[in-house]
């Protein structure tokens, strides 16, 4: 196959497995993303996530992560739920965490996809697949590949379907025809900036102080949540979707069709009382396969107690 035919085949095979959008970029050292990342880290916007300081060269140069890499294929997998009631009433959890952990679900899809590609190509692909599991600047690569643009809330926004997507990549020696970037369509809109209750998004947009983000405070932060955020959490006990909820482009979001992302049957029916009286046994049962288990029961209890003041 020539590069154009290979690109078409890569995308068609991915779509067959449920990926909504696929884009391709040449594997090269990233500029100006490298400078932005360095400035962001130097400003301490990563909070206590010290691991983000590691493997800097691999983050900005995919050929350091996968020697011999020629391309980065970015894939988007929809997680927008048909029933988003667990994100409507306090305590709330982010929509991405309703069902099974996306790392497991999407990684399995990627492996099947690569297997199908290898069958067609007739030889092994020298590369690696990633789902938020290595030093890869996923949103930047997806933007380079034309799968969307980086919005003022710093999330990838696709003009046809919004931002409720998991991002994944194949970095490999394949050389399909690359795609072109698409232009930024945020315009003068400031809804995400105005809506963020902790002022994590800079007034000009395109920069998030992670140490102020509710998702960071409820998931990544291991210490006590600083008192300065009391009364500003908007009811979020795990993650936060505010900047996505107010984004006009998410009016185009469509419910996913992935059975693994269906919530535990108990979750939509949990009211304030059920959350307040949750035991560790219930936590393990309801969130056994969910990303919520990352906080552990003690972490979720801390978040719930903080919301109650």
C-alpha cells in the first residue's frame, strides 16, 4: 500500500473497532509544545504530580520513546453517557469514570486494531500503543493529527462531536500519509474560563493551573484538600466536567455504544444518603472496575467529607 492507501486502511480498521476519529502526524520532536511544557512545569502548575517532571525528552520526542518511529496515529474513543445523572446531583463523579477503567478497555481495542493491521500488512509493526499510560503529550499529538484543536480549557475539541473522548496513540515505524491540523474554533468564547469555580483556567485560556483543578484535587492530590477550595467544589467528589458541560461544542456529543462503559447498576440510583453511608464494601462493589478505585475508599471519603464541610 502507498502512504495514502495505508492511512485510509488504518482509519477504516480503527472505525470498525469503535474509534470515532483518527488522525496521523509525522513523528518528530515537538515545538513549540516543548517550550510550553517546560514553562508549565517551571511554574509549578503540576502541583504534587512530580512524575510529570520525569522523562522530559521522551514526552517531547516520540523517537526517544519508540526508537525508529515514523508516525504518531491518534485515536479518539467516545465515552459520553446516555444517562449522566451521576454528574448532576451532589456528590458528582466525572462521566469518564462511570464504567470500566478506560485504560483496560481502550488498550484491548488498540491491541486488536494493531493485530488486524499486521494481518493486512503481512508483517509485524514495530511500535507501541498508549492510553494515558506513558510520557506522551496526547492532546498535542491529536491536535497535530487534525483530530481536533486544543481549546481554551486545554482539552481536545472535535468540531463534530465535542470533547468527551479518551485519547490513544500508536507510535510506530509505519509511514502513512499525515493529516493537516484544523484551526482553533474557540473564538471569543470564554464560557469554560468563566465557569471554573477554582479559577484553574487562566483568564486568557489555553493554560490550566493543575494544582487548582478540581480533578487534580479529588484524584491526584494525596494530602488534605486546601481549605481555600472549601465551598468551591460545586459538588464534585471525583473529577470534574464543568469546563466540558459549558462548552458549546459539546452540544454535538452523542452517547457512546461501548457496553463496558455502562455504570454499575447501583450508581445512578445512589442519592446523598447512599453516598454518605457508603462502606468500603459498597465502594469495592460499585467501583470495582471503575477509575474511581484510584482514589481508594479513604480518598473518596476525604472528598465526600470535604464537600460536606
